[in-house]
C-alpha cells in the first residue's frame, strides 16, 4: 500500500525506488503489460501513486539463465537456505554489463548456488539485491530465492539497512565528524559519472567520523543513509576530499598524493565494512562485518609511514 502521496512521482519511479535491482525499463514493460495493478486495474507508467492505493506486482516466472557458472572463489560470511552474505573482493564486477559479460559475481553465484537464486532481478542479475562498484570491496547480501528477495528489497528501499563503509580520502579532513546532504544526479556531460546537482537530483545523505588523520590523507568511517549510485565517492569529492585511488572523481588530488608519498593506489580505497538487516524470513536482526582486503590494510600502513 502506498503510504504517502509524493507530487510528481511516477509509478515506475516509485517501484524502482523499492526494487533497485530491477531496471526501470523492465518495470515500465511490466506496467504496460498489466503485470502491475493499482487498486486492481491497469495503469500507465506515468501514473502518480497516491496515499492509500494498493499496488500489486506479478513478477514474471524465472527463466533459466544463459550465463555460464564459473568457479570463482567467494569469501562467504554467512549462508542459509534463504540468503548469502559475502565479502566481495575488489576488482569483481557484480553482474554482467557492456564490457563485462563473464567473470562476474553472478557467474560465481551460479556456480556456488547451483542455480538456486532469486529471479526477480532478471536472468542477467539473479539474486542481486544491491550492488557494490567493481573496485569497492566488502559486505554484500544475495537472495537465494524470490521470497528472500521480496523480503530484502523493501528494507533497502525504506533505508532500514545499516551500511557502514571504511574509506581513505585525499587530504586531512579538518573536522572529527560531519554530515553531507546533497542531491545526486547523472552528470550532465559525462554519462558514466554522477554529480551533486541543485536541481533534478535525488536526495542523498552521508554521515562520517574520522578514524585516523595524516598530513596527506584521512581514514573515515562513513554511514550511508540513502543508496545513490557512487554516493560516497561523489559526496567526498563535493566537499573537496575525494577517495584515495578514485581517478574518476579525484584525479588531481590523487596526483598530489602520489607526488607527496611516491605511492600509486591500484583502486579506490572504499570498503563496505558493516551490513545489518532483518532476516527476510525469520525476522532476526543480523549484522555482518567484513575484514579488509590486503590492499586496504597496506594502504593504511603506507599512509601512516608517509605521515
């Protein structure tokens, strides 16, 4: 049931906010084909939901995936018949896309779970409830069936999931803690990038605490209160302290860091340290903590020595 009216909010956008793993194009097709009903009747994707309306989604039957299972090693933090929690390694793409059709986390999951994965995300994204960037490491939960998927997705949409990241940023942050609240949208000229924008963006909020500070960099613990694409990377660039190793959002600052330390980080230093959510079946509150990968620990040692 729609809890509140949001002026100008389309039905396809409303659903995409709740099922981020499903593309907006797929949701539009489902609405057009009558697989999404509002108060029992078909509507158009541009329909604007109002408080009290009942939205019913008939998910399509799972089709066999054409992706090949691959025996890629996975660091499993937790597993039961419903879900799987992983410590994703840096460099691993979550799902197939242009330029990355194989050797993805989905390929690894198809091997590990022997096909027992949720199909709500479509055949290209079986089991995927949320994502981490290719070069971001850390906690990630996977749904092994549709019931688990439908129990997890609303928690991400309603922002009840605890998401804590460890990040290394360029420069010495002057304050021990802070809050960044700035809307994020697709960059107007670089379509693979995101940017803070005064108009047309979606609300985004990040809070942080400094763990350790050096002359050329800072180790921060950041908490995501929303889940926008590249949110931590964009927000710290916005306040002038882009992530160490992030050449997309902080090429100039990273060049200065390398000049000062003689060190070239191989990736953006961002790690999803803690993930907490309610078990979609038992209702138990679960919290997981992912150990750092070796390169993150090495980066801290390098910066300590340089400091």
